[in-house]
């Protein structure tokens, strides 16, 4: 849609947390509404909602603005962001560019500093629908009468250095994750394919990991080491261990976090092997701040108290004998969905989190309610696997992005870290890469399935 066909307005006023401002526009115009959804004094979380009020569909949008000196966008989501000095451009991603008449979409961003947008344009036209204003909008947030009583969903990290350089040793703080300085952290990243079934060693390539860190803002990678199938750990332990250790060492070099995942559905049947595996890796890698342990991917519909919990107690004990502080993420019943059941009888120990998995075409508000119940009971959750697909990973190729967005919003609001399924090539919705994707990264033109959505929400 040509820029002259889209007339929009972005209001930059009423900037206290929760405030929304609009500028009156003709009935035929589109609108863009800016709001501050969280304000913590030296920064804020902003949101822009673009609504198409024309009588015809628009197929793309581009919002641009400047920020005054001393303020900068730290991260954004649901839009592609480019930055040139103090000038910021946000363009639609593949799934939210087309807006039918009356339809809306939104993108969000975190700002370090208190300056608000200046010189706004949408698709090249002034946001006010006319010439640029002669009087600039206010450059600082008005003072709050009462300091915020709750922290923002995630504390914006320093803008330089690798994720591990910024955050260091992680720990559980209440129902969320904090870094070495006590700041709240939400890690976002991707999971490998079952390592025994990946079509190429994408997850084991250091260049690819660095590329994802620098281009996708990846902060954590999950090494999903298959255990039970043919060719996996139980039948070829040397190969499986080598794959996992390659990923760990690459994560250390790239300065990102790594989840060591015992990717099994009946791990209780091989408890002694799991104890030996995690005990050995904890002795050799447990001193590193990079490592997060995940001893049981997805238990089936078996008892938490008599089957899964005793297994976790044994493996956690082996880990803690050598590694007293790295986070351990514990699988929960029914393919890591029944976190409320685990909350009724949690495992004793420190820096323990609990796994919740979802696939948005299958799981919705009722599963989030289980998560809410677990959080109320005091559990810290980590979504180590999710997809914008059916629970089979998207064999039909279908995506359910609106429900996936509800999950993204819920995880952000609760400070829940996540890794999306899965780094591989294939026809499933959850395969992130299309055929021909090089092993070494550079995948901007090889995104497949739910990948554009995943990448947009990592940035």
C-alpha cells in the first residue's frame, strides 16, 4: 500500500504507566496509539497499536521516530527494528503486516531513559497527517505521584556484551529468574531438534550460534539430547555426549546460556544412567554460569509423587554434589503440563524451576490457568519447549499465531523464560529452517513455519 494511502497518527502524551493517548483523525484514517504499559523511573515499556480505519486492506506498515539524547530502545517485539543513531524504524513482520478494514496489530519495546518519541512518521507520512509539529512533544515522562510498587515484566539488561557477560550467574528469585545483580531476567532462545534425528548439525555449529546471538538476540540454546530411541543416548552414548558437550563448549565461547536436556519420556526407567550422566557433566561444567540442567523433558501421564518426584530427587542430588548453584528445570506430568500437580508437592532444594510446555493450536487458557496456579503456589516456571502449532509439532503445517501471542504475552508478564521448538529443516510448522539453510547461519532468507514469529519475539 502506497504511503499516501495510509494516514496515521501516533499520540505521545499521557505517558504514565497504563496511560493511552490518541489524536482525533478523520473517520477514514488509520490510527496508531502509543501507551506506556510499565514505568520504572529510569525506563519504560511502550506499546504502539496500529488500527486500519480505512475501507480497504493495508498490506504493510512502517513506524519511524526519534528518541532524544540519553534514551534508547533496548529491545522490541512483534516488529522488525532497525536503528540509525537515535532514529528507530519498526516494520511489520510477516504475520502482522496485512490489516483488514478495522483490524489492529501492535508492537512493543523497552526504553532505557525517559525520553519519548519525536518526529513520528508512518509509511513516510507524518503521524499527525500533516506537516511535522513545530513544537516537539515532551521529552521526559511526567513524574509519578507514587513510585511503582511492582517491577517491570523483565528488567532491561545492559546493552553491551554477551548475555552471560551481562547477566552472569543466574538464580531463582521467588517465582522468576534473576541475574548476579538481582535484576529480573527473561531468557529467550531456541531448542535443537532431537540431536539423534537432526538433519544437519545446526545446533552444534559455533558460527550459527553466534549468528543467532547477534541477529536473533538469542540468549539461550537448548541441547535436546534424545535418550530412548534408536541412535540416541542409550544406544550410542559416546556420540550423544559429544554432541551435547560441543553445544556446551560453543555456548561458553559465544557467551550464551545452554540447557542440557535429557530428552526422554520414560526417564524413570533409566534413572541410574541419568544420575551418572548429570553427575559427570556437573563435575566438569557445573562451575560455569552458562549451564542450566533439565533432567527430564516430558514425563508421560504418570504419578508425580511416586514416579517423577523421586527421579528428580535422585538426579538433583547427583548434580548438587558437584554444582551447588546452577538452575535445574524439572519436568512435570502429562508431557510437562501439570505444573499445578507438582506445585502441591515440590522438590526440596534451591534454584529449582519447573517445566511447562505448550503448543498454541492445542493448548490455550486452561493450560495457562495451570501455570497461574503453580505460580500462586510459589513455583518458578521455565517453558523449555513451545510451538505455534498443534502438539505434534505441526505435521499439518498450520500455525495458530493469535493464541501463540497470548502465550508470549503471558510469559512476558510473568517473567517466564523460554526456548522454542526446533532448530532443523523440515515441513513441520515448528521446523525453523527451510531447505538449503546453511549449517553456519545466515538464515534471514531461510525462515520456515513459525520461525518469523519466534524470531520477532526473541528480538
